[in-house]
C-alpha cells in the first residue's frame, strides 16, 4: 500500500486495473489487488477430507435433535451436539478405502459420557414383530441400578428414527419395544446407552453402542 503525493491521481477513487485507489482521512492511498499465480488445485488429502466430511454430515444431519441431547454436556459456545458427533465419526467411524472414505454406521457414536455401559448387551427379535434388548445387571464403575436405558433406532436411507426413552431402569435388565408403525425402520441401526438426570443439568450419558440392525 502506498500514499499518493502526485495530484494527478489524488481525485481518483475506486478500482483501476489491478489497483484500488481510496481516500482515508483526507489522504489518497493506492494498493494492488492480490492475483493468484495459477488456478487453485486442492491436494488429494484435502479432497479426501472434504469427501469424508460430506459423508459424515449426510449421515448425522437427520438425527441432529438427538445428538443435541446425547452430547448436551459437551456443548459450549457455538459448538453443538452434531459437531461433537461429527468430530468423533471422522476420527473413528470412517475408513480410507482406496482413496474413498467409507462411513461405518456401527462405529458411530450418538451420545457420550462417563457412565458405564452394561455388559452383555444383546438385541433379539421376538416373534410378534417386537424386539428385546437385554443386559447383565450389575453396578460397576459409575453404573447405578437407577440409571435409565436409552435407545435410538435410525434408518439413514429413509432418514427416519425413533427414540425409546420410556423409563426402563438398568436394574431391570430388559427393555422390550415395537418400532413405530408409521416409520420404516426395518434395516435401521440400533444404538443403546444409559443415562441419569440431575436437576437443572444436562443428562449424564454413557457412550452409545450399536447392537446391529433391525431385521
């Protein structure tokens, strides 16, 4: 940037070629517009990262309200639950397969926290179109019998989901459910977690685990 002392340009304002002339505090200045030396070409790493970002975002956006609850304790400033979930998925749920990012839904985390999951978690299809989730009942680490079971069924292709949060305690060892009849959830992924609530605070969750898909 330079200051003009020649009266020839002192009355000029605006863009002239690749120069910008402007006034400030009664003085006239001139600066050159930055010009790229050539066409910008992203690196292979940048292309891969952008592709991975798009894949993860496409998978998680339909359940953004769920992620807001599941990662509520980690939200601060402008960071939202979906940001936490995306960061985790990019690091742990995406594999580089011949230069193409592949997202593995069973590795995705839809909620997170310090509580302990129950051991022996198992998903079973019952004969009447309903399903059962069972686990071993024990208090280990930060697990408590009064913790509540929380389930998310999510079908990314149909962008439909169902949250089961019916007040089943950890001490029961069993949660039975029937998918919502108006939602096409067969083939959807089943995520399970446990949580407890404190007054005026976000829920304290365990990390979620995927038990497979509804058949």
